[in-house]
C-alpha cells in the first residue's frame, strides 16, 4: 500500500511522537514490557493522514479516527478485540495496521466477535467453539496464550508475514492476536495502528 519512500516519511514522523510503556500486572506477561506506544493526535492533513488516511479513504470512504498509535511491540498482544475505546457515540468499524518494517510474523484473526475488548468475558458468556483451533497451530503460533482459550476460538485468517507499508484491515469486533514472534525475533514489531469509527 505504501512505497518505501512513504514508509520512510512515516518513520521520520513517528520519531517525533512521545513513547509510553505498556506493562500490566496481570495477563500472560505480568510485569513485562508489552509495547512502547506512541499515541498521536490525528489531525486532518498531517503527514499520517496524507499518506495513510488518504489510502484508507480510497478503501472505506469517510471514517472517523478514534485512535492512532505507533507501536514498538516487544511481546505479543494476547487475544483481544479493539472494540471499545470509551468514546461517546461510538460506532466501531475497522482496525488498520501498517507495518513499518519486514518482520516474519503474522496476526491471527478469529471468526468469533465481541462488542467489548476482554476475552475472559467472552469465555464466561459463550459456548466453546464447534471448530476449535487446531492443537498444532496453537502450539506453533499461539503457545504464549492461556491454553484453554483455544477451545473458544476458530481461526478465520492468518495475515501474510509483515512487510513494510502493507495494510491489514479487519473489523473492530473481530477477536485477534499477535503470533509468538517474540520467541523468534529479537527486535520489537514496529507498526502504525489506526482505529476508525463510522462517521
Ligand atoms: Fe488489537
């Protein structure tokens, strides 16, 4: 989607954004750095809007940006949704991910959906999946997740290995996860994530 020149311009832009460490005292990596998140206040006509926003507009038409963040992901995000950001009059639509480097890692998107973010809540209120994730697939890609989660999920899509300037787009109610890249790659995954609402 983006040329190498455009990726370089985005890299230059995100280097001016302020990093914020994300560490939880719960979950699969308690006390460990998950991500350095560089949140950006989206402004119409700024560099990110001109380069990425314009291309999203070609695909989606009009949208409202709810969140724009550059992430250096040190450990995978566990199974979750990007549905709720606590905004008023929310109309969650798509998550857009644009990798900024080549990285032999994928994002796993499941068939199941939820209109909140927390997968533990999903397990409490839904039956197990009729076609749970294959054991071998789970061990190969998702072995950092809680083992029992496998039984509630069905794989829908595994993204291409990340390449710079590509685009991964999926509805914000779709449950998804990073793969276990941290076991193989000794640098953080670097990407822009943009959450959009319907206007
Ligand atoms: Fe996500």
